C-alpha cells in the first residue's frame, strides 16, 4: 500500500471503526490547523458513510500559546457559555466526536501554571455534562493523532523535518494496523481478543495486584469490589455500532481502590503534561495517596498536577498492556500519551471511569467514594510497564494468579 493510500485508509478507519458513523448522524471533528488536508479526508469519508452533517473546527496551538503568554489571568477564569452549550448539547444528542491530535510536546513549557490550572478548572465545571457522558460512553467519541512538524522533530531530534514527518506517519500507521489487508477487519478481530481478556480478568475478581520490576517498583494496589475490566471502546453498543474511543488501543483497564496503594512506583517512560515533559519520575504511596515524589525533569509540572485537587494524588485507572504490542514494536517514544500509554502498562492519577464499577454510572458521587472510586478534574496516564514487569493478582480467597510475566500476558 502506497503512502497516500495509507493516509486514506487511516481516515476511513477513524470514521468507520473509530466512531462507526451511522446514516443521518452529525459528526463533530477537531483538527490541528497544520493537518487541514487530513481533516478534509475525515470529513469526506464521514459523509460517504452516511453522515447528515459534519462540522470541523481547526485549532492552532501556537496562537493558544500566545494567549497564555499575553492574556491576563482573568481570561482563564471564565469559560464561554456558547462553547459549553454547544458541546454539552452535542453530547446529549448523539453527535459523534472525532478529535484529531498533533501537538508539540513542549508547546506550553514555561507558561504560567496558574493560567493553565484556572482554565482546566473552569472547563471541567462548564463541561460536566459532556465529561459525564463521555466517561460512561454515552456518545460515540474517538481520539486519534496525525503528525505535525513541531511534534515530529521532537520525536526524531536532528532529523530533517520532512523525513521526521514521514517517519512519524509510518509509526502511526504501524501502531494503528494500517498496511496490507483490511484495517477494519483487523480492528474487529483485535476488539474480540481484548474483550475476551476482559471477561477472564473480570471473572477472577482480584482483590489486589502486585507489581514488581528490577528498576525499583514494588507496588501492591487494591481493586474496588465488584470491578469490571474494559477496553478503550464500546463493544456492546445497543445500536450495534462498535466504536473505539482511542486509536491505537492495546489496553484493558479497571478501577483501583483510591484508598489502597502502598510503596514506590517508578515511571518507565517520560510524560508530556500540559506541554511540559516530565522525565525520570517516581511516586511513593501510602493508604492510596502520593506522599512523596520526584522527577529529574519537569518537577514543577509534576507538582502542579499533584496539587490540582485531592483526587490528583490518588489512582483512578489501572491498565494492562502487553509489551510486544504494535505500538511498542515501533520502538518509538512518541511523546504523546495516546501512543505511549499503549506501549506499556500504566496507571492514571485522577478520575476513574465509572463504568469500571458494576452500577457505577448510576451512583451518586458520595456512593462512588464509598466504593473506593476516585474523583478529580484530572485523568493523567503514566507508564510503568517494562520487559521485566511481573504482576500477580490475589483473589478474595487468597488464591494467587500470575497475570503478567516478563512484560506480557501470562494467561
């Protein structure tokens, strides 16, 4: 398959498998301004799949950075009512959302963290309905990425920018199973495999998982009672339209108990957070809460994350990813969580996914907390998986099961 054919196959896959556009549906697309041609491809295929209306919004991170540099703090302490009304309304009316990412990993390096924190807080409050429906798969949504020059040259430093762009495109194609054969059929088979693993893990109903690896992690974490393992997709949608919230997606994930995590956890890969790269970082947990931490690079950004709210110091997601995945096999540090989280087992600080708890979407905030579910304005994934990672699950009756051995599935 030629290079341009792969781009077209990728755009078709996003529309057909990513959000499974149905006849008569409205589709809302966001896209980096630099990738406008790819955005047009997505619009074209959405209409070909039967969409009634496709709206695309282009964003420019360079002007976003200018706003953060020059606008006063007060600008970031309010959120436009019309934007909130549009997104909350779309979420409630079965609009399919496609978010095409492609950012400079360090675009916000050095900005005033107070402005970013204020913007995050007002956005979280204004879009509560949207985020609630998103987290419970109340509408079809999909996050993917395309290369931009600023991103590509960070991933391949010293490389000619045009070559870096091509290399990053090829890395994305490989990670998303774009190549010879029908990509849609590959993704359907992949979905069935992930679903089968979720069913087995859910049936075990582990009380806790114990992570160990040579580089310093010795970490037991409790799981909530009556938890469910899921994939980054809705594979049982009542209208028959499977969709994938993230592409790529190699993970199965569940809900840790916010009160039960002990010991030291060492990150395996850098983390790009709010446009700042955090590298060689670690956490120490006690009674589920981060009580100590450090980073060789990006310490201030890590501090800002942990101080965002109380829930940002606790875990909201526990995800398993086998090391020999199509993402890991690229041997690329993408500096983009969408890809890097699918190359290694990871946790998330912050909000949980309520669907990981049986009956969770119907519980009040107080009931969720009583069950051990974590709540926060943040949900930040960080990678802990390595080739020597071992994970042992302990069931309520004391039986142990080796889940991971040498970085991959043991069952």
